């Protein structure tokens, strides 16, 4: 019988659901030495909280996260709150010796992030940030192909994350549903919310970024604030594009917006190497497009690899070859890896320290957009 790992989750929105689903499903599919036990969920609205706890199977509720982090029966704190609360909760959780799983981005900025890293490192507690797209099997497979030298020298890395849900000027900012539009709660707009995903995948696959040059735009300058009821200035970036240089000499091109009409969550990436290229698209997430120049000339062309076979990453844990999995499974994979890390006492990527690198790039992107010049990362 697997040993219990007692989870206390703070926040119960969209991410609270993805994480809870992962905790509930992981041991049905993965053999792990530990099994998550949903001990408590924390939020401010006691009624809604109880509904959430009942639906997902949490044993208890707390309306004050400070009480939750003090509880002796909790092993790990899962932070699914708006970004402006990550820091305070993580610092307190580390001080109480709790493991921490934190939603992305790690913090509001790199300064906060650095202090969070120091806190978990000092406490010696397991820590990870939920950059879930690393654990799409096709992306993990891309990592294997790159690390084994299959692409050769890398020249280009291109990524987009496009959405269209904030185009209406009538949409308010702030509050439970729309905190992502409120700079005070989110820190930034698409840079921290969407490009952070692209950056995390990019540095995992292609290494560190040296410098960036960026532009941002806020198309709707004022919106009603849900909490104050007043028209207030919008402080987030609605769109951001940046160029960068990676340490391996390759060039990066990134774009994200919430104003690309017709696109709901289109995350795409392409990597061009000396021997081969890779393409991936979140809307077709189980496929990896592969072009290999070493193929016989008359057979050369883009291959569409259906990453669902037993020898593809994570796939032997699911159904049978050829049957697909989806978005929610990336979180199950993260929990499975976390439980393995706990059993073996090994770090689970991305750790806070690794996610801090993404935070530093986001900070450099925002700074560059403000200054209108190339900016060094870090
Ligand atoms: C925003 O709409 C959002 O939900 C992000 O916050 C998530 O991190 C991303 O995976 C999907 O889009």
C-alpha cells in the first residue's frame, strides 16, 4: 500500500481543478511509493469551498491559508492562487517545512522569486512549479530527440501562444474570474501568463537565454474594476512579442496575445536544427512533426509522429498504442514525477530555481519593452 502524502491546496479555480483531478487519478495509472491524500482545500468563500471539497473529495476546508500551512497533518502545500499571493504563501509554507507545488509563474517578479528559492532551499523542502506543457508526451519526446543530438546544432526557436478572450472592451478587470487582467494580482499580462509557458519549454529544450528585445501593447487602456466598480487604468500587457539570443547561439522569436481573433489557446513551437526540424501544436498535442534532412532525398518530407506508442514518454501508463490523451494528463504526469521525486529524494523539474530563470526572462522582456532596447537576462 502506497504511503500517504497529505495535500493542502490554496485556491480552487481552474488550476485547482486541474491539480485535484491529477491527484485523484495518478495512482490509478502510475505505480508510486506515495499516494496523494486530499486533506484540505483553502479559499475565502466557505460555501463555494465546501462544494469544491465535496466534488473533488477533500476531507476538510480552511478559509485562512495561514492556518492551512500550520497544520501538522499537511505534507505539501499546493498554491493555485492569483500570482500576487504565491510569494507570501510559499515563504510561510517553507518556514513550516512543507513541500510546495506552486502554479506558474513562480512569482510577480524575479526579486520575489529569488527569495522564494532561498526559502525552499534553506528549509530543504521539495518544490516544483506547474509548467505543465513540459509533460505533454510529444514535448518530452522532443526533449529526448534534442538531447540525443538528433537535430544537431540548433539555429532557430519559434513559439506562439495566441488567445482571443479579452477583446471586448466591456470585460472588467480584477476579481475572482478576471484577476489575470489586473496587474496588481497578475503582475503582468500575456508575458507572465502565456509567454512564461513558451519560455519554460524553450529553456528546457534549448538552454538559457542571454538577452531579449521586446514590444508590448495594451489595446484597451481602461476597464471597470470588478472590486472597486470604478473605471481604472489597465496595467497588463495584452500582447507581447520578443526576439532573443540563446546561449547556444540560436535565435528565438516569441509572440503572445489575447487579441488573436479565432484562437482560444494556440500554443505552437518550431525548432530548426542542422539535421532536422520539429514542429508542435497544442491543438494537436499528441503529434510531433519531424523533418529529417538525413532521410533519402526522394523520401524527404515532414513526418507526423503520433506520440501514443508504448515507447513514447508516459504513454505506456495509459491505454493502448494509438489511443490519445490530452491536456489534463500533463498534470497527472507532473504529480507522478513529483511523487517519484519525494520517494527518491530527487528534485522535480522545474524546481523553483529553474522556474526563476523563466521569471528573469519575463522581467527582461517587460523591461526591454519599456526601454525599447536590447536587455540582458538576469
Ligand atoms: C489563460 O487563459 C490560461 O488559462 C493560462 O493561465 C494557463 O496557464 C494556460 O495553460 C492556458 O491559458
